[in-house]
C-alpha cells in the first residue's frame, strides 16, 4: 500500500492536477470520485494510473463495485487516504483518484461549438456536458479558454469528455475547420433571436468570455450575431446557461417531427 505523500505516483498525479503543461505533455488528465472514475471506465477510458483507499470505497455499494473492478486492472494501487489527498485537487477525496488518457473521438456530423476565452472552469464543464447531451458534433476550445482537461472542468463536465469530440485550436485552424459552416456568435447586441436560426443546416456557435463577450477573432469569423431575448433589467446570462439554451434549441429543431 502506498503511504508516502512523496511517492512517485502521488507526485505524478499532483503534477497533472497542478500543471496544464504537464497534462498536455502527458496527454492525460485527472478524475476524482467514484462516479467519475466508474463512468470513465464504462466509457472505455484508457486508465494510466489509479490510487484507491479500500476502506473508503467499501462504505458504499458503488464504491464496492469500483473496488472490485480496480483490483483486476493494471496500474491501480491501494493507498492511504493521506496519500490520495496529497495527489488530489478536492479537499475531501472520495477514496479514488485516477489519471486517464485524453480521449480523441472523431468529429461527428452536427453543430460545432466554439468556446472563446471562457475562463470559468464551471462554465466550460457545463457547456461540455450540455454539448454532449445536445448531440454537438465537436467542441473547439479557442485560445484563452480554461483548460478543458483541468480537474475542475472534469468535475463539472461529469463524464462528457468521453462522449464528446473535443479539440484545442488556434483561430487560423478554427477558420479552416468551419469553412463550410454558417458561424453564429452569441452576443447581447445581436439582432436575430437564437430560435430564428435554422440550426438544421451546417452551423457553428461561438460563446464568448463571461465578462467581455466575444473577442476580435471570434467577431471576425462570425457571419451573424444572435441573442437570447430577455425582459426586465437583466442584460446577460451566465455563459454556461446561455450556451445551453441555444444548444437545446438546436437539438429541438433537429429532432422535431422525428418518431
């Protein structure tokens, strides 16, 4: 059993937690908690390393099931709660921390979602989860967006990484990628309501920064600005909420009339 907080596995996991550069170099990211790790394994994630506290996992039915699975897998090591806590991002880990390889799912037909300098990990995770639920064909993270493989984003996305094609691109690459799409950008000054767009056609949606809105590169790429009509004195919505509203309108249009 791993007991030392200076253990090489503990240090490697901690480096993945703390450093986006390390995550990019290793092409791996960290998951914490019984549900996240269980869902990742069910989705076929490539497990690189896991540390688990048997006594903690044994306290719940889901934890026992995961414990049985981990004992049969390579690169999984029992560890003390203190060793796991030293590697973890959360203050009270649930007895399991794991590193998995970045999934590289091929892009699918359908809407493209571009995240433009969205800096709050919770918003990024929310948009990834909504995109997965709405059947988005690919999510593109533009420069300045919070690292989609950070621990906080992984927790907020709740497994969406394993269901959703996800790419990190510069704006020149994004322009090439979206050459055959009509590009819409959400903006409070947009004149066209989001529900008046024909989302059944090849389309891309850009969601901008929480505080400053769309950046110059996003505005230059957008063909049209769209808005969510609102009443009262509220001027804008949380980026995760706004993007989700539009994504599910696109899903509604694409599925209406289907049996």
